[in-house]
C-alpha cells in the first residue's frame, strides 16, 4: 500500500474527465480523490472540457478546463449518427492540444469511462504523438448491454469496435467491482486488470464517523427536510436516488410499492428521455397511477450534490433495484448516514453487501414481490440495521483507502510491470 515515503516523488498523473461540472454528483468525489492522491506524493490533475477562451483554463484546485476548438464541435455533431455521441471528436481534439503543449509534464494518463472518454483519449494520444501509458476505468454504458432498457454503447457496431480498440490501447484496466472485472475478462481477455473500487466523497466518510448525538441530530434534521419538501408527515419513506434510466429498474420499484403498506416512495434525480418509452419520470408516474399508488410515489427531480446526504439520511430505506450495474455508490452513502438499503444481486456493490450482514438486503432483479418484502421488513422494523456495521461498510470506499491502490498502480505502470 502506497505512502508518501514510497510513492514516486516525481510521478505526474492527469485524469481525463470530459464534461465534468460542479453541479454533477461526482464532482466532489473526483476532487476528493485527486486531493488524496496528492497527499501520497504524485502530482495529480483532473482535466475536463468546456468552452474556455484559451487552450486551457484553471478552475478549482486540481481541476483544469480544456477548451474545445469550435471546429471540432461541428465535426462532433456530424459524426454523432455514426458514433452514437457527439462527444468523441471534440474531447479528443481538446486533449490532443493539451498533450502537444504540456504532455512532457504528464507521466500517466488516467481516463474515467471507456466510451466515449477513453476512445477520445486514445485518439488524442495518436493525434498528439504522446506515448505515455493510459490507465482506463471502464464503466457501465461502455461495457454492459441491456437491449430491453435501451442501454449500452456496445449495442451499436461502430462504438462496439471502438470500445474493443480502446480496451486494447490501455496499459491496464481499473475494475470497480468483481462483477465488472468478470465482464472485462470476457471483453478484453488479454488485458491487465486491477480491482479498485470507486471512492465516496469525504463528507459521506465524515458522516459515518459522527458521534451518536450528531448522528441522531443529522437524521432528525434530514427527516424534517424531506417531510417539508414532500409533505410526507412522518410516514415511512423509501428513497431512490440517481438519474432515472430504464436500466435502473425503477419501474420494478414502483410496482413493488403496491405491496409496501403506508410507505411513500420518493424518487430523486434527473429524468432522461429514452426510446421507446420517452421520459422516464413520466412513465414511472403513469405506472403509479395504473396501480393506484400515485399518492405514494413522488418524483422531485434533480438535487444539488450538497443535498444528497440529506435525502439519504431522511429516508427509512434506500432502494437500488438496478437490472444490471457495475457498482452504485449510493448504497455506501446511505450506509454512511445510517440508512439501510435494498439492492439487486446484479448490482456490483452487492459483492460487498453479501460479505457484511446488517447493512442491507440483496434481492433478485426484476422481482417486485421480493423487493417489496425486503422493503416492508425494513420500514416495518422486522429487519434492523446495525449502525456500527453500516459505518464499517464505508471504510473500503474512503478516499484515503481507495487512493493508495491507484498510486501503486501508476507506479507499476511506469515501471512496466502493471
């Protein structure tokens, strides 16, 4: 495990995260990770993209905005029907310009998301002539395929080929869960892989270590916040937090609520418009009306990142009914504030849940009855969480714990023995 005395003092790492914005729930997670890596020795910078006036523009701490040439924005739009996204070429051009100007100050390029980000980075390496190693963290949409949920870039021929090429271009693949590692062993059997989970933000870690007095105060204030926003008046609350997409299985959750007496389902997160069903939130509310539970299902839209823990702490149970998902940090954040959760066995975080009793319940995907039974047990007090185990569940995802492993990985990649 890395520490400041063993980390390579001159190691310089750039993490490429096109489109990362302060309003995104992941902004503070990545910033906390960057700060923690720097405490271990390496220089670390997060590169994102935006309409900055010059080639590059500083932003906050380790985060730097790369300006995207306007001509490449047009090429991105023209290429979208073939690439299924307009983001590949503009991001590649922005990073290539940065690497041509400052690539000599970068030893390792770490890219989050294989497609389109990793493909853009691999193209940028070719365009700029930068020959350093690339560490790649594949995520759900570039590895998983769910035809019935209209999910996954690998459903399309050109992105599928580009993802395969991008995985080969990486010096090592960082796998965020055992489930994703197994998937990548099939997609890229010759790749070098390391299992390193994602971290949660430092505010979640701080919440997990609060005294009993502060813990109970946080939960009481959070419950008042949710009751005030939703008019729930002390009724049992089941919370779903995250972007609304068919692969998240929220339709199963709405159907389950018909069998969870008295509880109110509060859905927090931005809604996407996905073919063939259209707006996901509208479809969920329609299902609730059909089942006669519309008075117990609310969608409140997106939430600022700083309010996420309040929503989680104000709930009696958190539901993660995904059909297929590589990790899902919401379960860890819920545990940090003392809220038990129900998660499907096809969600990557379940590997940690099954090894830690007293934190949540694992159920099969796509089964409203099983989900309803688990939620009823939690909100009805039949199944009780253990706060000490909930707090301990957070430990493997602390920024200071997670950061050690990539630092070791960066050093190994530079040494040629990843």
